[in-house]
């Protein structure tokens, strides 16, 4: 099969891909067409079926594996597929592991590095909390390693949540050395715990979609509840320290309009917000540039950055 990351404008491609989603839409002239998102382990691609009733377009649904023939075009600097033929693939025609986007980095190596940060925490109560989550809760650990950090915005791949968490923790390590006033143990703990709620906010792959809890509560609230449940089982855990940790998690998006119930009120909360924001935005830009393939020009308006973007000249 030809992987999505290798698609180039002007090609005709054929092969089996995971249909991540399918939605019926209308053109300005009122004609029906289909919006389809295809996925393999290298990424996702938008596809259009302009005439869903035409010959060669067979029935399929979201999360089906589909065998397609399509022309590769470009729209606003992003690859787009014009589907000519499609059928639902049969079991045995494909290997599901080819269709899950995965981190470029080794998950077990990343997890061992994260555990190294757990071991750096000297406060006995915070250390016990981290071990209860990242060592003793084997069901959580398994899900955490397999989870993405988002549905589509950044780190939307297997191992993405771990990769993002590790990057944020590394950035906080820099802040700790640069700004000695920071409470190191609190910031390390907040960094490692800030997105643990995403394990239950999003369903496992291949769906990687919002759960009922994700829709109703969101990962920030879920994460704070998880931390609170663990803390209640640790005798002598300081109420003040517990509240400071919960505040860091509650405020890590920085602004109320970005989903944080509280704005940062602690130095550690400010540091966590900037580390989280930096890694998310760097990854969003990287993924946008990767999706543009070999395009060296301006890529068009990007709604996430609210700007026309392009690669750096070499």
C-alpha cells in the first residue's frame, strides 16, 4: 500500500485505508457529496466523493476499512483526495496495525524516561501519588501508553499522550533549573499528571473519539478527580499541597475560553501552562508542515495559527 504521508498532488492512488469518518454534505448548488477522512499509520487525509450515487461507489461507513481509487489534489495547501471508486474491504485483506498512526519514538523507551522523572520527586506524598498512577495502576499504564493526546489537533496518534506528557515534563525540567523559586516536586508531578484524564476523555483507537465522560466533563475535570481519588488513599497528604496540585491541572490551559476552569494563580501553574502550550503548538505546526508534503511555498490560512504558514527557507 502507499502510505498517506507519501501522497503527492497529481498522483492516482489505490489501496486500502481506514475510513475514520464519513459525513454527507451539500455543495452551494445543493448537490449532495460525501466528506470522508481516511487514515493509515502515517496520518490522515481528507477525501471527497462528489457523486456518491455514481458507478463504482459502494456502501461503507465510518470505521470501515475501504479499498479506494482516488486522484490526489490540493486544497488550501493540504492534500485532498477525489475518490473515483470505493468498496468496503473484507476481513483478511488488511492488517489493522497498518492503519493506526503511531509515534515515531519507542513507547517503552519514552515510558522509562518518564519513570525516571517519577523517581526524581523527593516529596514522599507526591512520590507515592505518582507511583500509584504510573507504576501500580497497570490498567491505566497500558491505556496511557496506547492513548493519543487529542482527537486531531496535536499528538493524535498511538503513544501521543505519552510523547506529549514527556515533552511537557522535560520543558518543566528546564524551567526548574532556570527559575529556582519553582517548587520542583510540585511542577514535576503536575506536568506528569496534567493530561491523565485524556485516557478516559477519548476512546481507544481506531475510533479515538470523545467518550460520554469526555463530552460531559472533559479531561481536565476527569484528571483532577483521578488525582483526588488517589490522594484520598495516601495518609497524611497535605490538603494545601493537594489543592496546589489540583489547581495546576485545572489551570493548565491558561484561559477560561480554552477550557480551564481556573486561570493560573501559582508560579508552577504558569510554568505548566507555558510548557503545555509550547509543546502543543510546536507539534501542531510540525504536523501541518508534514501534511503539506514537498510543498515549499505558502500553505494557505491555518485556522489553528490564524495565519498563512510556510516552511523555513533552506
